[in-house]
């Protein structure tokens, strides 16, 4: 509670507000936002569009810098901190040239947020530029209603950068995510990057893997942390009321609409709307959501008035869109709008090494709720948890441990206290050495799989990255039935 109170006290003051048209009201803080527009000849037209949009808004000043992807930004007299935000009009380039470019940007504009406006939106390059140091990016076509708030938010963050507050936010945002497996850590490392930009995130994973926890972490690490986080399970909404719930309705719009209804988008204005099971949206709701993602504008059911809202969308699904989209059950254009920044959460059976950590965390959580000392787990019980397939993932594990904690009168939960399918069958060697061997085997398999995926199946590069002799690395792959290749 003290941490939350301190966070509210430290990061809330004098935040720029949105006016009725969804544009940031600069008069609240009398700010002059200095934007460095970085361009090359091929992106001069795009840079000109950006400059014209800013010229029509009060409170912005622009400066121009030229760059060449191969050599970076043309040398300035000295590194400059005059600019609040750097906005680069980017032409497609090889990754090695982009690294040179972003390195030169950091030298020329130290500690300044960099927004990327690409001439062409190439999904595979988006995360790459975020890794290289970009703070946010803007997809074409550029609109004033989207450009100005993005720049203002980055300027606000830059002027109020506070390492202590950021560390506190990370503790609050990430403390519910428990695990150390390579597959999970790979997704966790993306959260701060995704939080700092304002693009749509699509979280994929089986039911019970913690998609809402990841969505909340992204929200509370972002500049929208003090605004609402509104979660909604699209699959739980009645089909005939989906549009009304999400977009709102006018009085008399349909039978039973005796009063005007405020939709979830309106409630989330300024914050984040989390759409879980987004694949359950009706075709009509998909069309309206696509329009909102394109323009940040929508109409309430029964209304002719267009409303603008400043809302970030985080969507989640436990289904493979690779099969859903070709079958015509989900709009392809909406999928690409949602899948700008993807996160894929591993199933619990694919990160069994995290089960001891999760078990300790969940038992402590249960003890805090009942105000009693946390119960322990016997080696036999832990071995049973490690051998279960966990179709319900972390949610199933939490339910099993909660049930065992409530029904067990002892301080230590034994194997017989765990109500799991086949709990009395397939007894395994429970000795320390046998359990250690199984844990090492699982770790090796998970680690090798992650290393291969990270290097596109290239055995030589993967072995070099993990500092392992190629022949020894290959023998380990063969031992675990893994193969290199694309």
C-alpha cells in the first residue's frame, strides 16, 4: 500500500489533458514542445506532412536534421538536448544500417525519446527498432489526432524522468509475473518496450497462462498508468449486446434501452482497454473496432455523432489466428491491426521448471488471504505437480493449491492432498537424485529450444551464443530429440 501511495504521489501531478476533440490541451502547462524531425531525401515528403501537422497546432517548434542510413545522422556541432522529442521519418533499410542510425541518434540526442514514422509499415521491423532504442512508432497514414498525443506523452515522460519512480512502477507492474524459464523471460523482457510505446498489443496463449497479468503490467508501466485499465471478456458478452457494451448506446437505440449507456471505450478514455477473447467479437463489432483502431473514432449504437477517444487497445486470445483468419471467422485486416506488437505466453507444461517458484508464490498468496502461515509442500507432492500436464495452466495450479491448503490440516501438503487426475497412478522415483535428474532434463530441453528459436534454427550461431562447443551442443540436441533448421 505504501508503494502504491508513493507512486500516485510522485507521478500524477500536472499531466497534460485531452480536450473534446481528443487533442492534448497545452494550456494546462504552457509547454513548448521542441521536435527534432530527422529525414533523408527519400522521406522528405513524409517529413513535410509531419511538419505541416505540427505547424497547425499550438505549442510545437520543429528543427530539421538530415541522415543517411549507412552513416547515421549528419554531424551536429555538438550533442543537443534542446529537443524534447526526436521524430524520424524512416525509409526501409537493412538491420545493420538501422543499428548505425539509431546509435548515431543516441549520440546526437542523448536521453531523448525517439518516435519512428516509417514510410512503409513492415511488421517484422517494428520490434527491431524498439530494441534499438525507439520509444514509439506511428503507422501510416498519419493523423493529427494521433500524432500530437503521442509526441506530448513522450515529452511528458522525458521531462519527468525519475529512476526511482520507474523502478517502483516496474515492481508494481511486474511483481505478479513469476517465473525464470527462458521462454517466459523472453516475453517479460518485451514488456517495458511495449509499455513505452502506444501501439496495439496482441497477447496469445492458452487459457490460464496469465494474459491479463501481462496486459496490466504493460498498462502500469506506461504513461497511462494513472488512467483506467478496463478489462472485458468478449466471450462473456451476449451477442446482441456486444456493440452496446463496447461502444455505448443512445436512449431508445433498441428494446430496453431506456437510458443512454456509456460504453467501455468511453470508460477507458485516456487509459487502456483490454479485450480478452477478442476472437469472440461479432462481425459487426469487428468492423467497428477496426474503424476505431484506424481513426480512434466511433459511433455509439443508435447515434449519428462521431466520438473521439484516446484509448490504447490490448487484445488477447487463446486461439490460433493462423486457422481462424483463413476460415473467414475473423477479419484479416483487423488481425493485422491488432497484431502490431505480439506476445506469446508459454503453457505451464513448457516451463515446468517454474512450478516450484509458482507454488511458493501461490501458497504465500493463499496464506495472506487467510492470515495464516504459508504451508509447505513435500517432495512427493512437488514431484506430482512437476509430472502433471496442466491443461488449465497457472490457473489450474492455483486452484489445486488453494483446495489443498483449505482441506489440509497439516503444515505440509502431501501428495495425497492434491486432487489431480491420475494422482495415485504412475508412481515415480521420488529420491533427490531422480528428481534432480528430471529437473535438469527439463531445463536442458527448454534452454536448447529457446536458443534454437532465437537464432532461426541455426545450430552454429546458437552454440556460439550460449558459449558451447558446436559438437557438444549438437549432441545435446540429439539427446533431447531436437533438430536445427528453419
